[in-house]
C-alpha cells in the first residue's frame, strides 16, 4: 500500500482535464484494485506519464515490461505486481461506469 501511495505522489504534476477525448492513467498493485491516477487531454501525454511511472517503479527494484503501442506496463517483483494502463476516459478496467 505504501508503494502505491508513493506512486500516486509522483503523479502530482498531472494536469487534470475533463475534455472530450481525454485519456486516463490507471494503476493497480497486487493488493489494490485499479485506480484512476490521472487524466490527460491526449493519449501521448498519458503515455508519457505512464512511462515515467514505469521508470519510477523500476527504480524500486521491480522488473518492468512496457508495451508502448498498447499503452501499458507490468512490473513484477518477489512479492509485488504493479500494472499501469492508459485508456480512453470512456473505458474503465473495473467494469461498467456508474452514473
């Protein structure tokens, strides 16, 4: 949980936007569900933030595998598994959106 909170703090530079066509950076840890950690006006900005998160996780000693075309990464360690994913703001990896 402490690791996830650290990652969230790293996203403080994120510019939140509610513009149509926005992209959302989602992250999850082994013991925590998917959580929205930033919204970006373009896919490119989301991918840049995702890459920065992957680099931060790698510095913690986890093995990171990035899939730039898919806009995702997976980081694995002895007791940890962290995932990141950029998705259009209309998609939610947790399932259906509630209104």
